[in-house]
């Protein structure tokens, strides 16, 4: 299904918010993996952030074209496994690296989707371009 201008605008804003929330998740990981104490306020903020990411993902998951998908299911699984900051702080070095690597992979894919939507927002729609090219007759060689 082709995206409309309104779809692109809405998806662009939602993915932008999701990316901002995802970047805050990395800050949570850094805090949890650091040396400082984890307070109940930190835990509460983390749980609220997880809820925000989940809500934003649900908003875009059904409307995002397949070519712009960004492994949202893996993102949700990662957050499900990272139950609390206290749980994260108890992880070993290898697990911590896995969290960072997973976070980074998803970050790259979200930024790729955001970039594609920004291009579409500026007026270039790949599906419309392909349709236009298909409708033209092939160039004849002399």
C-alpha cells in the first residue's frame, strides 16, 4: 500500500519521537551499567520510558512499509528482557555488550527509516517514481 502525504507526515513525527526515546534508552543503559546508585526515581523513569517506546512502536508498526521496517519486535524483546535498571546492573560484561550491540543495530535501522521518510516528506516518493518509469515507453536506440 502506497503512503499518502499525511501518512508520511504522521510516520515521520512518530519515528522521530521513537528515535528520541530510543536514544534515552541508551542513557538508561549507561546509568544502569555505571557505578552510581540506582534510585526508585530512576526505576520509575525507566518504566515510563519503556511504556513510551512501546506506545510509539505500536503507532508505527502497522503503518510502516515493509522496506522501512526496523526490527521493532527485537526492540520490544530487548526492553522486555531488560526488566529493571537493577536487573541491568547485575548483568555481566558480555551481556552488557549484547545490550549495546542490539541497541546500536536498532538505532541504525530507525535512523534509516527516519531518513527515508524525510526524503519522502520533501516530495520524492519511490513508488510513484517507479510507476512513472513503468508507464513510459522504453528509449529506442538509433
